[in-house]
C-alpha cells in the first residue's frame, strides 16, 4: 500500500526549497528628503480644489437654510395638510374634529 503525502505537506516542502529573496528593500537615495519637501511645499490651490471646498460649504449652508425654513413654516404646512383632510369630507375626520 502506497501512502501519498497530503497536499499541504507537499506545498510546505516545495516552499522550503525556494531560495530566499535577497533584493535590497531600502528606499532610494533622497526619497525621504523628496517626500518631506513635497509635504512642506506651498502649492497654489487649483480651481477644482477651491470649487470642491466652497461647494461643500455651500451645501452645508443650504442644508441649514432648509432646516430653518421647514421649522419656521411647520405650522402652516401642518395646517395645509389638515385642511386637505377636511375638504375630503371623510366621516372619520369629521367625527374626530367634532369629538375634540
């Protein structure tokens, strides 16, 4: 009877036979200086960057104005919905209005 090694043990044995990688893993000469110089450089903002910054601010201001407008006119909006319910001549609404 022949015993075949498991696929895992064959894979481990093959991985042990592969030579190690001896390439240089250090950063190229001047890499740290170049990265720090780019990080500290003053760059003029482009039109697209300015547009993105101001459009996000404008979106925030519009959102606040929308919330303010809805909160100030909430009673009139609520009254408009209530008047629509009375106009429908719904007997349940009429009975509830008479009960209160």
